[in-house]
C-alpha cells in the first residue's frame, strides 16, 4: 500500500525544482485519522484554504484530498497523514510563476507511540532559548518555513525534554514547538495571545468549537509563566497533554484538563 502520494500517484520523488523544496514555498496540515475518519477534517481544511488565500496559492480540491487520504488510510486502524501543498515548479528565482500549478504531497505516518502515557502522566517542558520573530506577514500560517521550530526541537532533544515553551523576540509567551498552550494562572486557564508570531492551531480551535472550552486570550510573559500552577500543550494529533514539570519545578495536572481529555477521547474514540 502506498505511503506517499505525489499528485495522486504513488511516489517518493519530488522534482528538484519544486518551490516547496527550494524556498519552503508550501503549506501543510497534519491530520489524525481513526480508520477512515478525520474528526478535525473540517477545521484543517478551513485553515488550509484560508492560508492558501493568504499566500496566493490556488487551494486544492477538498474532495480530491479526502479521496487521496482515504487511499492512504485504507486498512489502517489509526494513522496520521501530512498534506503538503507546494506552489509547484517554475518561476524565476524567488519570483513565483504567474499561473502556478500547485503540487500535492500526501504522506502517511504511523500513529505516534507513547501518547497514552504522556497524556496520563504528563510531559516535561523547558523554556527554549529560541525566540520567535515577530511582525512577519506569515504569522499564523502553517507554512513550510519551520527552522525556528527545528532549532527549538534540537535544543529540547539535547536537554532531554518532551516539548519546549517559546517566547517571541519581545519576551511574550507564544506557543510550544508543535502545539498551542493553555496556562493556568491564579486558577484560571488562558491561552497566550499571539501578537505577530505563532500558529493558529487546529487542536486549540477544536477545544473551542467541538468541546466548548472557554479559553480567553491573555498577554503573558516569563513572570506570568513562573506563577503558573499548570501548563497544557494541545496539538491536533497528540491531543491534550498536561505538563508535570517545567524547567526546575513541578506542575500540577488540573482536573479541568482531565475533563478536556475525556471529551477529546470521545471525539477521537481513542484506544491504545
């Protein structure tokens, strides 16, 4: 069974002049499937379409994407499909072609190991030395230029932690490497306001729309984080993972997070 489809064909090759390869000129969505069902499909497609419009890339046909994902997921109990939409080939250096023909690259991955344990027992976080740039026209977009996250992930690997907390260049709390944050300060859960940095996460959106959690935004800094009683990382694949440790101190796992996990598991019919 094919694990990679390029423009609908089983292949693991992309032309060397693809603009996604040359310039990171692409968008992507990482979609969790349970059987042939993607519980957050609508939210992923909404973001993908919106981001294509912002980058002036013709959006893909949603029905075609769904059919190709179904091919990749056939016979799989649970899996993850990364959908990459590049601007295709052509153009002159940075200048895109006037009539781009986007390229679809779909790659199936196994369900991540150890998720049940990390959700149950919590994860270890550290404060990353990497600071996110601010004021970019790409802010909020799930685009292919992820070198800040790559650097943060390497620092986290060397520190022996599961995830990292990222601040922007002005010292404002933004997100985790691969997820949004929920921070409990004075017993109140809030999510960091993204001011020109970070990604509008599908997992966080699902918590609002599908589960009904009310999470106001707040501008937070390092002092607020030091006062936090609990921190939760949410990602559309990994789900809701509370942290039991941040840097040199222990954190609580709040009952509210456990309630969100139960609702999330019902949405995904999770089994491990």
